[in-house]
C-alpha cells in the first residue's frame, strides 16, 4: 500500500492559502477602484436639515483647519454642535473663536460629561445627540477634514436598505516617516478593506464619521445602545444589522491630516484597533493573518523550496505586482503617495502578523490616556481613568 506523500499535502495546502491571500488582495483593490468610479444617488437633493456633532478633547494637529472646515460646508441647512467634556479644555477657546468668526452659521458649544457607558467618547457625544435639532445626525471626529460637499457625499451613499453611512479616515499631510506608516495602515489597507467589505454586502461602521437617521437608532435602543460594546462603531454595526439594515461606506473617504507621528504612537494605536477587532468581531479578525504581503511571500518561498523552483523568479514578480496594484489605488484615489510610500507599505506588511499575534496575547490598550482592557467574552473589564479623556482618534 502506497501512502500519500506529506510533501504533496503541504504543497496543496500552501497553494490554497497562497491563492486565498493573493486573490483577496487584488480583488479588494479592484473593488475599491470600481467604487471610486461610481456616482452616488440623488438622495441628498431633498435638502433636509443635518445636525453635525463633533466631539473634542485637547489641541490636536491641524485642529483649527479641521474645525474651520465645518463652517464651510456647501449645504442649505445644517447646524454644528461641538461637544467638550471638561470646561478647562484648551480647545474651548479655539471653538469659541471660530463660532464668533462664522456667526452666520448655526453653531453651539456644549460642555459637560454624561456617563452612560465606559466609552469616554460616547459620554461626550450624548449631550450633542440629545440637543440635535434635525433627524439626520452626523457624528464626525474633530481630526477629520470636512470638504465642502461632505454632507452630500454622506447622504448620497444612503439607500432604502441603509441604517448607517460611515467613512473611514484617509491619512494625509504626513510630516515624517511614522506618519507615512500611519497613512499606509489607514489608506490602501484599512480604507481599502472597509470599502471591499461594503462592496460584498458586509459593510461595518467606522467611528470617524457616522451619519444616522434618528428614528433608526432610537428603534435599535437609542444612543445608549452604542455603549453595549467597548467601541461605539462595533456597537453601531451590530445594532444596524439587528434591524435587518446595512452599514454603507462612502465611495471616497475623507482626509485626516496627520502631521508628525511617533513610532510608539502609531504602534499603540494599531494595537488598540487590532485588539478591539479581535474582541468585537473575532470571526472576521482571524483571516487578517492572510492580509499583507508576508503570508503569500512566505508561502511562495516555502513552495519554491519544496518544489525545487527558483525563489527569486517567483518572489520578485509577486512583490512587484503586489505594490504596483497598491500604488495604482493610491494614485487613482488621490491618497497619500510619496517616495516613502513603498517602504512604509512594506514595513506595515511586516508588522501585520506581529499585530495579529499581539492582539491575541493581551487585552490591555490605551485610549487617549485611558488604560483599558477587554475580556474574551466581549465585556469591558475594570479600567483606570487617568484622567478620563473624551476626544477622538
């Protein structure tokens, strides 16, 4: 009796995972490119009023630019509600100056903290939600730059089966290599995969910018339901899916100017997001190990060695095609592109398996000065407030 060769099984299994990684990479880029060419609906032409709520905490890079952009929206009827938790926050003077300089725009500053959850950002937002004048409510972080057609683009993504429209952040204006690395994570990786998920009907929320219809969130349990998960965007995704509706993503996400970033700052932010994804959507987090170039590259080398093929002849074309496709997406989308982009993409891909492993090895993370931890059963463990921050990232 002839026994099957273990090497044969290895080659078959390796080829399977190689195909899964490579096909998903290029399919996601093709879907993202296709979505860039699509026009939205005319849903936004009704001109209903929109309440724009922006949570604030501290002075961030480009804070005056991002907040000033809120007053320049080319939309017939909207109001702005700025939310600050601490009445000693230095950002208050910036907001008051902008409101005074743009007195023709309806804008208010609300100060105070309303703890309805363990999520400091949500505790800061809740007063703005309750004070909102209109039924369309946009929650958008303070570090997002709002183009003049921001509201039209969000509304144009709405369909009759939609319960929430969101936008991932797209990194812009990096001033050093670590900020370039953050662009590599945000743009052609995270924004691309979020666009792909929406394209195949599995869209999920991203807390940077979320457009709600008030009655839909009320039907799901009110704004308090966003505190049912450690991250409000994960809770939003589950609440909307629970209504039998879809989360949709804008075709062209909005920029977040970065400026200077430190290496540790970028790492800790990505680790926090990885641990949150692992906690809130485990089944979708597991395949992340196949994303990035490391897995298919390692499989290519292993298969080449096992089959006796020349390694360089297989690795070089794979890497060239891999990053050329990513460069094409960045170029067509108008996202950050510089001589540092490819080194940043390669470093990002090298870090992705490390992040994936570290996400499983611990529950702790830091969120704007808050030392927090997540449990394996998706519950929030006791955490320290040091002191409590209520801003955005």
